[in-house]
């Protein structure tokens, strides 16, 4: 089985919107003809142009500025025809990724339908590059309802190795705890799967897409998100029908299935590193020649806003369970010049050593007022990191 190259998009951006790309601006080169006249000494007299009369001007055809040819802008890959298929949508995602135009502030995934052209409005971010083509056929990989699915988003991998591996295409907030429900649209109808366990045969499908609302709520109960994918030949009108039946409060992930036989790598094991944690849950003893001083609570509180902003920038790169947020209790020692001389985490609910190291680096960079009546002050700073949920997108823009 051949592995796929995976890398995070948007860093929290990612850079957000996907992996870092170099935008190649188009240069419009305009050439102007320079007309020059000159007179040479001696020789034949210069030719003169007959003067234009009023009658000549009347007979000359009139050319208005708006009659001049204009350059027609190229259509955006987001513009899709009313007859477009899921394969066309995935191709548009790939084109937008290549043009570094994955970002969108529309707040929804798909617009159009019912004889109107479709528009891919989604804010996009794929965790796998190159973005694969939509498979032509998926039904044969869905024979056993006991089989689970595995889904990779920019935040984490959900589920274990499976015959049905999916890659998310749009940005989503960090998922809450729970499984993912998976909708697969195939030629024979809709199938339902989960990332944690099998699905009861009566809900697994296939069944007509317009009956999805009868089965999806059962499979999606307690789910962190609903993932929707399709065979390449499935019309976007069918995708629209399916999206319209997803429960209104659900986070929706558009995804593309990897080819049969291609497996996502196993999720990385939790990093057991204790780097940055306080030894025995406390700061080391202060130097013997330093005296404990005082520092007002207001002076400390005034520096917390800048520290919180820096910590949230660290959180943009959180992955796995850490992306759900949590608290870090940081113990700090503020020295004679107001500089942080010691910092470590007494408790860490996120459990991500890389994130912890970043937060401690932010804390060490904060400058406080110098302690009075002594050389140092020890302070406990409770820091709570919460995920940004503003990237939640409605399934349909006009539904």
C-alpha cells in the first residue's frame, strides 16, 4: 500500500487556506507606438497632409471609446455549470489551491442549483497534496456496513486504517469529541458510515438520496461533524440535495476519497515528553542572595492581554486532541528588572509539548514592572486556550 504525502493547510493557515503557495501575478505588458517626425536640411520639401474638411469629418465613421475591444477576465474556477459533477468540484478545489485562491469569507459551501449555475463558495484547506481526483466508483468499497471510514482534516485524523480513506477539502473549526458521520453518494444511492464503529444495515444504505434525512440523524447522533463525499460522476444537484438534509447544527466537511489501496498513515502516538513541565509541580528554589518582593495584581493583569494574544497564535498550530482547547497553568518568576527568569507549566490539559513550549516562550517574552521591596516575585498564570469556531460554514448558501 502506498502512503500519501500529508501536510497541514491554513496554519491555522496554517497559513490559513492551505499550504503556503507563491502567488504568481500576471504582468500585463502594454506597448505604445511612438510616432516621430523630422526635417532634414536640403533635399525635397517635406510632404504635407491635406487639411481635413468638415465634409471629410462627417463622412468618417465614428468610433466611440466603448467600441474598443476590452480584455475579458478569465472565469474563476469557483464558477461551475448547472450540469457540473463532483469531479468538477474537486478539480476546482485543485485549481484554486494552485492559484493560492482557497480563501473565502462567504460562510457557506455551495451556491446555486435548480437550473442555476453552481458556485463553490467554500473556504478551502486540504491536508493532502497533491489533491487527488474524485474516484469514478465507490460502491464496491461499501459492501460491508461493519467497515469504518478514516478521515483526515487539517486538525487531526479520525478513525483507524480503513478501506475507505477520505481527505477533507474545506476549513472547519477544531472538532469536538465524538466520531464523524460519513455520507457517500454513489450511483446506486446514499451510503452511511462512521469513523468509530460499523453502521446498522438498515441505516448503512444504499437508499435514495432524498431519504437521507430518515437515516442520517441516527448515524450522526453525537458526531463531531458530518463528512460528505461522492463518486466523481455524481451531479452537484445530487450533492446539493444531500447537503440540504444535514442537521442544521452540524459541522459539514466536504471530502474526496483516496484511491482503493491508498491508506493514510497511522495517527502519531501521543508525545510523552515532559519538556516544559514543572519538576514536582513547582518552580526551582530562588538564588540564595535574592529576597522575595511584591508586585501589584493590577500591574500583572495589565500584561495579560498581550500574553493571551501570543498564546492564541501558538494555538493556531495545535493538532489532534490539543486543538479542542484547554487550560495551562504556568508558574513564573519575575526577576529584578521585571524579566521572567523562570517559567514552567504546573498543569497542562492540552498535552502537546510543542504547543506548551510555544506558550512558555510567549510568557518568557513578557516584561513586567520590577518587583518592589525585594528581588523577585513568583506568580501563577492560568491560561485558557479556546478554539476559533468562526470557520463554521453552512452547507448551502441559498438553501
